[in-house]
């Protein structure tokens, strides 16, 4: 007989017999259940991290030739830097540097204020516009197929991000978050997520939050594998890219 089954049997017998030890046994059972849940959570976290390491290493190796081609194209277009880093907010509000292949013109951030009135997301938390004039010719192609996100595999390998999880927001976006919105920051941020495979920029911010919360509440290894599998056609067809 399993140990937890034996504990429950003793509890029932003690309850019938009004045994003074029944409260002790009940506390023992509750503690046992808590330890079991913690063990499962730890095991899931270790499995997810192992998937992140193996997956990011494999994808970095496969993407290396493509990154080399992209580097040449970017240099030929404007001679600027190949990579772009930006401070993002990760799990529990911790900030980190997130890397991208540069898809915008030099000094793009300085032109942002002039484009805010064209924001597709009227809530004002996130910023997405169609045909952003700051995006370079190579950048349009990069963004359509999400090739600009490939350097984030390094963030995954370094432990700042996971392969699957809510997308990492900018500090200025987090400053506008409600308490409910901050639920997105309770897990490690990811390279892809539910709303990335469900419409990307076409989904407004409240919709993104809801999908992220749904993922957080139901996440498991199989969900991650399903999202990773569905990311491939979402990227290839470029649906919702902006």
C-alpha cells in the first residue's frame, strides 16, 4: 500500500475512533500533498529548462548559415550594426538585454514619438503599426518571417528567456500595466507564445494578456511542444506580422 493511502486510512480510522492524533495525521497528510506538488513543479521546471537548452543549441546551429547571410544583407543596405539590443522585462520584473537582428534604420527610437498616433493597439500599452517607415527593406523581410528574433535563442540559452512563454515587454509598457496585466511576468518570458501563433500583431493587448494567462495556468511540456510545432507554419506564412 502506498504511503499516502496508508495515511488516509489511518485518518479515517482515527476520525471514527475520535483519536487525539487525528489532527497530527491530517497535518502530515497536508504536508505530504504540498511536498508532492512542489516535487512535480520542480520536475516540470527542470524538464522545461532542459528543453530550452537542447532546443536553443540545435536551432542556433541550424540558423548560423542564415544569420551569416542576413549579416551580409544588412551591411550591404546601410552599413550599420547587424545586431540590436534592447532592455526588456523578464520574470518577476527582472530586466535583461534582449537581442535581435536589426530590422530598422539607424536612430529608429528617436522617430517613435512621431508615429504614436498611428498605433494599431488603441490601449496604448503596446505599439504596432502597419508599414512602419523605420523598417528597412531587408527588415521587412526579416519581420515577416520573424528572422529578426533568431538572436533571442542566445537569451534562451543564457536563461533570460524560455522557448515558450509570454513575450518580454519593454519597461515603458510595464509601467502602464494594471495589477492583472502583471500576471504575464510570473513566468519566464518566451521566444514564442499562444498569441504569436494565433494572430501576432492582429491581437490587441488585452487579448494577448488573456492568452498569456491561459498559458500560465495550463502550461506543461506537451503544451510547449504544441506551441513550438504550431510556430513553424505561423512563421512561414507570416500571418499577423507587423
